[in-house]
C-alpha cells in the first residue's frame, strides 16, 4: 500500500469546492484512494493550524464548517521528532524554505512516504525527486 504525506495545499483542495481550483480532481482522487483503503495518508500535526489559518482568513463565514469536515476525516496527524526538527532547520538554511513547508517533507522522509504537494515553488527548491511529487503529476 502506498503511503503519502499530504500538505496543506492538497488538503485545502478537498474543501475549497471550486472546480476551477487547479488539480482539485487529482486531490479528490487521492483522498478517494485513502477512503477506499488503497493508500495511507499522513500529515504533520501542524496541518490543522496551517489549513485553519488559510480558511479563517479567506473564508471566514465557511471556515468552521470546512475545518470540521477535514477534522472529521481523522487524517493521521504525526508529531515531529527531534530528527525531523533538525532536517527542517537544515533545509531552511540550505534551501530557503519555511519550517512549515519543510515539516511535510521531513515527515515523508521519516516515514518513507511520498510528499504530495501543489506548491511548485517548494518542490523546485527541494530537489528530492524520490520523496516529492507534485499533485499535477500524480
């Protein structure tokens, strides 16, 4: 069974509800593989804060309902380890990425998973072809 780490850019596509949202169909297909038991989806525990911040700023009237729907999925939220912290700090200084974005990749590396992201800029900064998959390429 394939194991994926999904970042906020993918998780948000599950509830944005706009068919114009690029690759929303691919994000929903990935979610369906998990619902059907054909894949495993993980995220670092910070996903709720990142997604909640986005929803609250851009969709204040719908944020609570959308967040409740996402939380009800019971996505496996994994806390970061000391080793993962170190990786994140290294990538911040070496690749100019944020700690938040690096957490998703650190989890993927720690769990031998593939990070699925819609964040092209992050993927370009991090040249980990075995660990990072752009949603558009899934």
